[in-house]
C-alpha cells in the first residue's frame, strides 16, 4: 500500500470533488457523495493518515488514484 501522509481537509475535499463527489452536508464533519459512495471527512488539519486511508477506501478509490487527484 502506498504511503499517505496526513493532508489538510480542504485539499481532501478538492480531490474528492475532482473525482465527482459533491458536498451533501457540512458541520464538524463534511459529508460528500458521488451517488453511490458516501464519505465523511473530519475538519482536522492534518487528517490522520490512517483515517484518510479508511475514507479513501470507503470512496471506492485506491490511495494511488486519490494521490493523483491531489
């Protein structure tokens, strides 16, 4: 599995938007959906690498695909 360092939540949101996700709800966490997958991104800077890896897997992407969107 490729390494993923902690990233800013705003960069993560922009990457998911490039992948076709839209923001559904905002609060302490940001919920996004592409119509099939729903991901919840915490407003943390940086987001823990393990947490980010789990979010990426839940989106149906691989870490390397996500890194290309950053």
